[in-house]
C-alpha cells in the first residue's frame, strides 16, 4: 500500500491502545496511520454526513 500523504511505502502493523489493540497501515517515512475506522470517518466527512468537530467552538 502507498501512503496517501507522501506516496511512500506503508507497513501493516499492530497498534496498542489503552484497552485494546487494532491493525492498521503505517507509513515508514511520514508516520501516517490508517485503519478501516479512519478511512470510514474520512469518507463520512468528505460526504458531509459527519460534522467536522475541529471547526466547532467550545
């Protein structure tokens, strides 16, 4: 798989969270991490179905 950010090689790795682990792709150059949940959320944002929480004022 090629990185969408820098077009470099990505490796399939196991990532550990506080309560679970998940599998995803990590770029060997820029460190971009992508898994199925990230891809689905990006698609929802692109389609306008999920508000972009970064632009929300607190």
